[in-house]
């Protein structure tokens, strides 16, 4: 049975094309369940809670809430912020002051750790509060779930981009006949692996894919590139930004660190371009898509969008039954074609744990993926989202930030 009290939902980390679908699911399910409290949206993730920056989501126009289903980015705003011990105490104090009994956190590995810490702190303090994590990451690296909302859309966009730019490469006869695409993926190669979905014949791009799960050898890489180039007359290579050498060191990373202490990646394609040009003697073009990989709602996967909405709704259903300290997860059923249904897993089993591409899904040469990976990934990219347009461009929606929206919200 649900408690009387307010709820808070927040978004964290890098956006995905469908993260707002999960937010929409949370809002609509909360409002339809008639909770005895107000659902608040924390502005810019956990920072919004610390800074007492909220909006009352019940005041939003229904069409704007529904419009979240086709709007990219983070409608509430996101952040990357590593909480200090004193921050956790402040979080709990704010939740008490606002009468918050439900906390929904949409995010990835670090966010699930934050949600778990909040859950544990509430238990230690004997403060009755339900905490539910809602998975989100294009990296697909959260454990204990078949896949993550956001991955299917990023995979669909990347595979289509490789398909199209591969046709471009094949059709133009010039001295730029080798192409490198650098793909996001710090320690897990799910995104880079997804580009294999574009390949339908031996000549189709991509020809070579390199993942962080197996050590990267520059000599073996150069041999692969040269062999492919001599055989086909062109070569399309996809590399995950997080590939490492035999000792586990990134092939390329800057000296900078993010707020969680992770090395800042990006720039690998330029390093490999120079390596190929100096050793193979052929000019190389680079495609580095950056945040386009996570923002392309105009070509999002309908399967991904529907499943992202499903986990948002399921989070509220679980909370209404008093289930706390868990993350919503996916279970796959292929007994009659692909279907997926929600389950849940303890946050403690997910927090700061990464799921990598299984080694048996990487070929013996460590330069492509197996058919088993293709069978896993293909259902996740199916279908398209119907995005309304205005003047030839997507007509996305925004939530309204009412400055007086919390005047009636008291503990």
C-alpha cells in the first residue's frame, strides 16, 4: 500500500534519445494512481535536490507530458556530480523537509550507486522512503538486465550512419578510401558492436570493429586494415573510444578526469588515423559523432522508446507496493519471437558494476562480432518513433519551469 507523501523524480548522466519516455512513464503512472502527494521534478538531477530546485510535475500540460515520448535530451536537466558524505545527509534532510517518501532516479551505473546509498541511508535513519532506480544508458553496461533503455536507439542511429557513410565511401573513387568511426563506450563495446548490424554482404561496412573487451594490438590492427584495403579497395573501421592495450591502458585518453575520476576519452580516431597514414600510406577520413549518438530521436527505435516508457511506469507500480532499494530490469522472452517484460534487481547488485560484451560474442581475430551478438541486438532497433514536425524539422516539447510551483508543497 502506498504511503502518504510526495515523490521526486530526477534524471542523471548523459541523455539518451528515450530517457524522457521513462520520465513520461513515471509522471503518467503517478498521476493515474492518485498518490496522496505531489510528484516533484528535480532540476539537473541530484544537484536539484541539494539546491532545493524542483518543479511540480502535476501542473504540466498533458500535451507536454505526452510529448516527452518523442523529445530527446533531459527534460528536467541532468548532471554529473559525485556526492560527498555530507551531501547524502543533506539529501535526506531535504527529502524530509519536502515530505518526500518516493525517490525515482533515472540513470546509469553511478546513478544506481547514488540511489542505493540514499536507500541505505534512509534505512539507517529509520526514515520510511521508497527508492527505485530506473535504468538508462546508451552504453548498455548495466548488469542484471537484458539490455538498457537508450541503447537500442543509439545502436539504430550508429548502424544507419555506418550503412550510409559506408555506401558513400564505396562509391567515391579517390585517395581517401579508408574511414574510421570513433564510437562512445568507455569500458564496454556494446555501441561499437552494434554497427555490425549495418553489414549485409562482405563488402558492406563496417569491415573491422574493435572493442575494449579484448586487448588492442597496433601491429595486428595495421595488418587487418592493410589486408582489408588490398582485398576490397577500401576499408571501414569502427573503434570504441575505450580500447586498451595488453596492460589495460587506454590507447588514447586525455589527462583530464570527470567528477567521478574517470579518464576523459575522445580523440582516438585522430591517433589511429596518423598511425594508418604513416604505415599503410593511404589517407584516412574520420567520423566522430559525439553526442549525436545519444540525441537522435528523429531515428530512434520504437522498441526502445516503448520499453523506456514501460520501465518508468513499472517503477511507480513497484513503489506503490512498497518495493524499495531496487532497479527495474528487463527480461527477454524469445519463445514466440522477441518480447520483453519488466523485472527488478537489488540496487546493491547493480551499483558501480559494468556489464561487458561476452567474449564469446567477439570473433577469434578480435576484429568483429559473432552472429550471436547480431541476434541479440537486432530486435532492439526495430520500429520508428512518430515524431511530429514543424517547418520541416522535429517539433519537440519542453516542460514549463513554474517559478512558484512549490509554494503549496510542504512537509
